[in-house]
C-alpha cells in the first residue's frame, strides 16, 4: 500500500512540476531564465512548507493523521523536483559564468 501511495505521489509531483516549468518557460524569456527559475524554486519551496503547516494546524486528531501523511508525501514529491530543478539551474548558471 505504501509503495502505491509513493508512486502516485511521485507521478503527481512530476506532473505538477512539468506544468509549473512549462508555464514558467512560457512567461519568461530564455536569456534570463536561470536566475529567475532559482528564485521561483525557493519561493515554491517556502509556499509548500507554509501550506503543509497550515494543513497541520487545521487538522487534528488521530483520524486525520493519515490525511496529513498523504499531504506530506504529495508535497515532498513536488518539492523533490523543484529542488532538482534548482540544483540543475545553479550548475548551468555556474558553467555559464565560468565560460
């Protein structure tokens, strides 16, 4: 059961990440996209932490502990891809500045 939940969360996280990345690339030009992508990635991570804390404060009781765990898994999956994108963007930016 845990593996199924993890796989669904991973797929959901990747789908959300692809949508956000596609939308971001449509809005901003390719020239200055790396620094903006890094900044937006950090902002999205802060938003995920705040959203999780808001849900945690509102949800109390033993019954809702499972729901909170599912939300945690889903937010972690989205955050994983955002962190990977930040790291890749930082490496590209570093290579661009060195060359």
